[in-house]
C-alpha cells in the first residue's frame, strides 16, 4: 500500500491518499498565487510512488520538475524551516517532453479519423447544420473504406462529397454546398494556427504515457503548451481527445491502491468555454467513469466556477489559492468558491479566501471513506525539484535520453483518402462516374461498395519500437472490424454517440 502523499501543512500535515487520488481534484486560484507550484508538488508526489503524470506546461515553467532544486535557495529553505520538514531531499523527476509542433518535445499526433466529427465540430466551431454535413462526410469515408489520416485527406473528402452531392443524397440526404465551404474555410484557419501539425502518423501510442523509470518512479509527461496556448480551441480539443482516448483504451480496474495515471488539465476554463451541450454531456460521462479505469483528473483554473457544477461535484480533492474580490462579480465568485468546501467552524472561508498569501491555500482532501475532510488553511509544501524553466541544453538532453527518442520525429504519409481520390480524379472523366452495377450485384448496392479493401498487417507497439513500427500500429488502430472498412472512434469521436473500440 503506497504511503500517503504530503501536500500541505497546517496545524497538522495534510495528506492526499493514493487510493482516493482517482476521485479527481481541483487546483484553483488567481494568477500568481501558486497554482503551478502546487501542481508540481502533486506531480512529484505521484511520480515518487510510481504513478505516471500528464500535464500541460502552459508557461514553460513546469519543466523545472526534471531538475533537482537548488539547496541554497533562500525561499525554499525558509519554507522547509517554517514547516519543520526534516530529511528534505532535492531531486528531479523522470520527464518526457511532448509538443504538438515537434519543437520542444516529441511530436504528438492523432489521425483525423481518431478525432472524429464531434471533436472536429468543437475544433472548427461549426453550427448544427455544418456539424451534420461533417458527420455525413466522415460516414461516407467510412463506408467507402477511405482512411482519413491528415487534414489533406479531410479536405479531399469534403471536395469529393461536395462534387458528388447529387449522387450521394439518396443514400445520405441533402448536402449543403455552403456548409462544405464553411468547413473548408475552418480547416484553412486551423492550418494557419498550426493545427495541421497535430494530424498525421505515426499517431501517439498511449502506452508511452504510462511509463516508469528504472527506479520505479512514474514518468512526468509534459506537453509544451506555451505556443499551443495561442490557439486555445486547438489546445482544449487536443486535451479532450487525449482524455477520451485514455477512457477508451484503459481497462476497468475498480478502486486501485494508486492511480494508473494522473492527468492535470491546466487552463481548464478553455475546455468549457462555448461548449456545445452534446460535447459537455460526453465530458461529464468521461469524468464520471474514467476513475474506474484508474485515471485521476485534476482541473487547474482560476476559479471553481469555471467548471460546470455537475463536474465540479465530482472533484473531491481540492486546493484553493487566493481569489481577488474587487468587483461585485468577483465577490460572487468568492462566495461560490467558499460554498464548495466542507465547512470548518474555525475558519471563515469566504473571508480567508481573499487573504491567502502566495503558496498558501484552503485544502480539503478525501479521507479513507471517500468523504471530504473539513477545509484547512495551510501552507503548500515546497517542491523537491527546480521551480521555473530549464535551459535549451537541458531540454535537449531530456529528448535524447527519452525512451521514445526517434519514434515520433519523422512524419509518415501513406496512401489514404487524398491519394485514392486524387488518383481517381487523374483518370479520364468517364471513370469518375459511379460504376455500373454488374448482374451479380444486388439492386440498391451503393456505388462505393466496389472500392478495394484497405487492409493492413498488424504490428506490435512495445517500447523500443522503430518509427515504422509506430506507424504500422497507428495504421492497424485506424482499421475497424467490418472487413477493414468501418473506422471505429472513441466516446467523443464517434459518429453515433460513442461506439466501443474493438
């Protein structure tokens, strides 16, 4: 049984119980109040007991977790002395760096098919009509056995559906050319924001996020998000996709002694801004059920009210840093935040919450019965690792020593929808028409039924795979179970509300 994790200290030490860590949590507070350091302290604690961590490094200052803290840091020494921490050691954590743009970490990619129409609707900010057309495009691609791997595949498929709208409307319904154009323009904007770098192969193998080092410490996976933050919709949708993939992939484990992975969702307000009701319902479902897969989700945001109430009620482990109360809206937010804690008769939470110093917080963790403890005003423990950024040389060293070095660096562009449709369009004009139905083909069979199969050989996905191995595994994952034609998507990427992956 793992030892409780010391996170903060008031009159008594406040521990986060590993067995209750998959019941999710919240780190909230205004800018500059210590949220990132609290995240770092928690991530270190999980790593020490062998739990892998995923976190977005929004400002670039979380990467210091890879380096030991300086023993001569006066602020650190003062906090250690004030809390009476004996035997305090200075050590970094094993870290793997990731980056959607492939600049400050290993490239992170997903295929268009894995993302699915529901998340693309969120990504492109489509209305209901446009979302319906996009779903139709994915459905035609699935039925035709055309792989959607990168954005040029999706663009080609949109153009194909638009050009053959009359041929398809009997089978699929009316197709609005205006909606096709709007989606194409949205894809162009997405490319200009750098979102095209996220789509392609080799796609991310989620097993790479669940690693431990030779000493049994969990690897801290850091997503370089300082540049990604300039495209907040891409950032939020990417993390949402990753969360849904974890939900789909991991088996049920019930209530383990410690989590299999802890997922920190920084800048969580970006996830819930202008969120379509259908997608919010999916998020609620994932948050509610993913704890049985052994995954703990910790939302990091400025105010608890940034998180929908139905999700907020499931966040049992909480650290609330100081909030500002300069305006009536601020004061209302303070009252709402205060009401989220189990009351302590010794503390006026609504008053204290605006008076907390940097690194000080209102803390309430779940006890062994899963009941929130009474809120305590406490000082967060100092991290054992460096606070702040690392040098480019240190980052390069992390990349070279990574267990996935060389796996994701090179993009692979295999035959998919773009190549198939382009090859068809290069043929003489008469060959682009729907093929005639043979005598043996039953009436009512759609024109695309005669397209050749796109089967691929299977491959493993063990650590140490080459880049080609990773690409082949990604290809296999893209193929569904219906004779290599039907492409299966996860709970947030499905066409019809969430088919289970097989």
